[in-house]
């Protein structure tokens, strides 16, 4: 409570520059925490979706069973999006007759549904491209958090230095070094730094936690992409180069 009163009094006693910096810091903090909450919900959803998908996919007989039974959209996120876009590319490379048989589950990925080595590489490239797109999507919003965390204390330092300069200028004009005269100005100048640190500290903690989640999900996607392309090569590569 005392801290809040000190901040309010310091803000009211600061110059226009200091008040503008505090307003900018608070606006940045609102944006940052909105992004943190949205990102946390997004990553939690993707993690849950990934676990469910990998559990179901592991129990499938072949690569296309989950795709043909559930028809995930290519716009799906995470490993599901990678899988959907890879399977879509795989089916387009097959002949219409073979594709019809696979969709009707009248054959599996062996024999008639074979691909050349070059076609398998095309499917692998599609999978890698989907992986890159999903990795970029996961990073979305992290830059905003990092920017606010970096700028908030820097703006605070700028406001403090500016306020101290004004305080010494006032002291020079008054021709007196009386502590009672300069203390309120110094206190007001320090408000921007305090506000910047109050924003940056939880921002750093949130950024670290979210970054850890992003790394874990990315590792899952990379592992799945490697497994998926390996299984496609085993199940479909059968006609030579």
C-alpha cells in the first residue's frame, strides 16, 4: 500500500516527460500480459492436442489410417497440421485409381500404392516445410513479450535520468542544495524505473516459461516429422528411382 501511494505521488509530481513514459510503460504492459495469456492458452491447447494425436496415431496400422478416419484440416496446428499437409501431399502424388482404393480402405500402403524415391523426397520436403511453418507460428507473440520486457526498464532509466537532470537544473536555478527541495523531484524521477522493473520482472518469468513450452512442442514436432517421413519411406517407396 505504501509502495502504491509512493508511486502515485511520484507520478503526480513528475514532469510531463516522466508521466508520458509511465503511460507508455503501462500501455506496453497491458499488451504484453494480453499476449502472455493468449500465448499460454494457445500453447496449452497445442500440448493437449499433441498428446491426444500422438496417442491415437501410434495405434494406427499405417500412415493414412488416422487421416482417412478423422480428416484433419490442413490448417490444423502443431503436429496435426504437419500430418494433415503431409498426407494431403502424399495422396496427390498417387494415381487416381490407387488413391480411390486407399480412401476406400481397399488396400494399404504397400505394393500398388508405391512411390518413387523422388516422390518420397517431395513428400519429405512438404513435411519439412509444414514443420518450419508451425515452428514460426509457435514463435508468434514471443517477440512482443521480449520487446516490452527489454524496453520497459530502458524507458524507465531514460525517465529517471531526465527527471534527475530537471531536478539539478531546478536546484541550480534556486541556487540552493537543500535536500528538502530536491528530494521530491528525485523521488518523482525514480518512478519510471520502478514501474519499468515491475513490468519487466514478471515479463521475464512469463517469457521463460512460454519459451520452455515452445521448445518442448517444437521438439515433439521435429521428432514426429522425422518418424512420419521415415514411415512414409518404408510404406510407400517401392518402384525404385
